[in-house]
C-alpha cells in the first residue's frame, strides 16, 4: 500500500521533492500565494522570491508534515504578516473551495440515504457551516485588522478588541467536523453511491487536517505573539 513520505523541511530542501513526498503541501503553497511551478528551487529560494518569511514557512510546512514543535520560538513582528496571509487565504479556501465541494458530494449521496438521515446530516452540515462563516467573518473583519494595526504601529480600529477577548471567543471549529466524519463512519449507511461517500469523507479528512493546523497556528503562535506586541505597546 502506498504511504505518503513526510520529511522534516529545512531551508535547503527542494520544494519539488517535498511535494512529491507529500502532495498536501500544495495547500501550503496556495495559502502563501506561491505558484506550484517550483522548478528546482529550495525552500529558502522560494520564500525569498515570494516575500514569505522563511521561519514561518518552515514551521507551518513542518506542521503539514506532522512535525509539531515542543516549543515555538518567537517570531519577529514583521513575520506576523506572513502568518496573517496564510490564515486569510485558508479562510478563502474553506469558503470558496472546500465547503462547496462537501455540499456537492452531500447532494450526490442524497438518494442513497433515508429521508431522516439526510435531513439530520444536512442540518448538521448547514449549522456547522453557518458557525464557521461567523467565526471567519469575526476574524477577517475584526481580529486580523486589529492585529495589523498593532504590527504597523498605526491607529487602533474602532472595532478593536484585545487578544484576550479573541482567545475567549476562539472556538474549536474542527471538533464538530470530526463529529460529522464519525457520524458517517459509525452510523450512516448508504445504498450505492459509495464512490461519492468516499470522496465526501476524503474531503472531510482533508478539511479536518487543514483546520487543525489552522487552529495550532492561531492558538500556539499568533495569540502569544500578539499578546507580546500588546504588552510592549501598552508599556
């Protein structure tokens, strides 16, 4: 059976080799606005060419390869911009790509489900999606502009919050996604349409994986860093 090879990413790693070892890194590139035509470039060369923080790219890239640091070193203030670019693009990917894909497969398996099962799953999915949209809107319109104002040492938006408020508001949005996945794996049987069910589950697994990384970045890296900036700015 084919298994994805995942290696620790270093500045001298060739991006082409890394992608061939783990194609999930295509999402990493997309979230950083880096084109997939990587030629023979090293990670360091690719980051330099695309104005992406090498330190941020290495940390996030290694999360995609299942290397979770025991301790996250502090990033420079200007490196927060690379983190915010990644997070904003992640939101766009979830809203414009992943959730429409999931809904498409959900409609495909409708005929293989009982009416009650489909209504249950559809309501679960729609409620979850609504919650996710609210969460992303809050971050994109309130949290991230506030963080940018701190980074740029500019005036604070009237909608500003403290990072402590953000921490308290931050919800574990991937938990409900896991519940939906397990609902299918444990209880929901489908007549025919197994191919569509497999694609639906594969899409759920991919989204769950990416959301986990998304949350780690926000909770373990971004929030502590912004807390430090807040403290320094407030004296």
